[in-house]
C-alpha cells in the first residue's frame, strides 16, 4: 500500500478545500527544502513517452490540469513529481477572492468533485511576477490558463479587454496559453461559447499576440458534451470553425460539467452541495467522446489535451487512442495521490508494448473513427 492510502482518510476528514491547502502546503515545504527526495521517489522516464508538440519537447504525455496550482507556486514541485507538463491558472486580469465557502466538495462514491471556487486567484500581475522568477528554473512545458475576471460588470467589450490584459502579461512567459471559455463556476457563467463572442475574443487575442511579436500556441478549453455518445453538436461545430479560422493550435477536452449526470450520490446530498462544476470519473466517457469528436472534425491537425476522469493508465490510454496527444490530471490526484503520475506512465509503457507501439505518438487517434 502507498503512503497516500494512509494519509487520504485523514485528509478526507477535512473539507475539500482545506485538505487541498494542507497538501499543497506540504508540497511548498518540500519545494523549499529541496526536491531531491521527491524526484528520487517518483522518478520514472521512458523515451517512448516523449513527443514534440508546438516545437516544445514533452518528456511524457501526463500533465497537471489547471485549477490545482492556480497561482503557479509549485511548478518545480510538479516537474519533480514526474509530470510531463504543467498548466497553471485559471488566472484572471484582476485578483479574485472567488465564491463564499464552502465551495469544494467530494463525492467519494463517484470518485468525483464538485467545485464552485469562482476563479479565486492572485491576478495576472502577481502570477506574471512569479513566472518571471521561474524563467530557466523548470524544464517541462508550462501552460497558462486565462479566464475572464468574475464580475457581472465585465461583459462584452470589457470582457474582451480583460482577457487581453491577462494575455499581454502572461503569454510571454508561457509555452502555451489556454483560453478558458467554458468555466461553469462563476455567477456570470459562460460568455464566449457563442460564435460571435468567440470570434471577437480570438481576434483580440491574436492581435495582441502579433503586437507582442509572439508565436505562443493558443488553445481553447471546451465544456463536456451532454452525452458520452454525442456524434454531432452544433455548438462545438461553431467553436471549432471559429477557432480554426483564427489559427487556434489546440483544444482541451474538457472543462467541468454543470450538470449531475451519471452520479450515484443521493439527491439530498446533491441539493446540500448545490451548484458547481463536476469533475472526475463521471466525466471520463463524456470527455473522451469530445476528444474523439474534436480529433475527427479537425482531421487530427491540431493537438488535443484530454482531461476528465483520468485516474489510471487505462483511462489515459483510452484518451490517447481517441485522439488526445496529452492528458491532464486533477480529481484523480485527490483520490489516488501523487504516485498516480508514475503509475500512469509505467502503465502506458506496458500498454504500448502490449499493442506493439514504439512511441506515444503512434497511439494518438487509433480509435478515433471507431
């Protein structure tokens, strides 16, 4: 049994947000004292897991999803834990305290989380200062996820300007930028999933990128489909069309879900928790289907990052076979602990060897048309 199997019951006695703070606090102590022990404990590499995307070298396809390290305080720790890339954020132009607590909840019977954090973060200026200090001190690719400052006073042109301000400060420090247009965890909700709104936003961000003289890849993060068997979705079609017209270089599938499908938790428990974005095992099939859908509709022309219910080598492998070039973890870490990263990498190598693949790139999309 892993050490985490003994620690988890203690953490699960606390509310989800407090447990997260204790866990990340311990990680900060480890980072401050030196990361040699972390690296030696979790180190695992295999050349078959490496690939080059967007001109960057990814030592393995397992990444940390946005939301776990919103303020980029633990980038070096995640690298030594064995992640092949790290995505921080969501970061907004202005600092945000987020929603009132409690705002994060576990559903252990479903291996799921519900959160309505409300994009709490330090704001683009402070995160940018932190990232500038990191320059040259990490080796794995670093993504920055940006979102609109949560305020019902920031809409329309003001919302575009808000996104643009974040991009201006953070894009020069990132290996890729994710545009979060699908966060369900704020009162003002989704603002840029409609074609006209997305077109205006991407026009502004690509103009900003050009003005900065950058070629940083821009990715769009999408909401999960309603059903795990979706074969056509007009909204996703519109998003793909607008994104590809602007030269978006990748997609992330998917964000958390505002609905409560495929849960065994009682109605009373769900009513007690209230609104928020659902993540974890119940999204596994839905997010994998969105990966497959995106890969098919784009002809595999742009990389896709699969996230949602990745908690084992098998679930990661399914997303790769569906068309994801990379996968990300969040809820799986809460339930499985830090050793999950190594276990997934080791398991992927075994699965690839079993199926006769010499590199992870050969796996991508083999099931996309099934």
